[in-house]
C-alpha cells in the first residue's frame, strides 16, 4: 500500500494540502518508472497494489474549483482530514472522481504480465 509519499507535492510537515492532485503529481524522483510500472512490479511478486487517498478532500486547488467544495452557512469551506471536502452532489465533482478512479483502475487492474 502506497501512502501519500508517492505524491511529488508532499512536503513533510505541511498540514493543509489544497493543491494536491492524486494522479497528476507522481514523484518521479522516488518512483522513476511511474505508477503503472510499479503496479506491474507489485503484481509480478504475487501481490496486489494499493493506494491510500482521500479523494473527497484532495480534489485540487480550491481557487480553481470553488464550487466543488462543501461550505457551511457562513460560506466557509468545510474540512475533512484538515482539507477542503468535495461536494459529491456536484456533477463536475462526480466527473473528476470518475476520471481519478478510471486512471487508478488503469494503473492497477489492466496490467498485462
């Protein structure tokens, strides 16, 4: 299982992550062959690849998509895991999540040995 360390924008000690993008910022220094290669390698060892993520909280820049996030009665962004929480009733958010998980499926499930 890979945790947040695979992300190229993961700065140790940074608690608020509003710029995180799970599939767009793969850390090429730590994993130079990329995610699909790593998933294939893991599968070749008889294991299943896993990836830790919180898609409702790490959708992208709040400034780029302000309408994607839940807000309280005063208009303040609601936080989950100390990050902005996505509004899953927004069709744009649903499309984002479909793209995210389709990409992850491609990395892990559609591997040929």
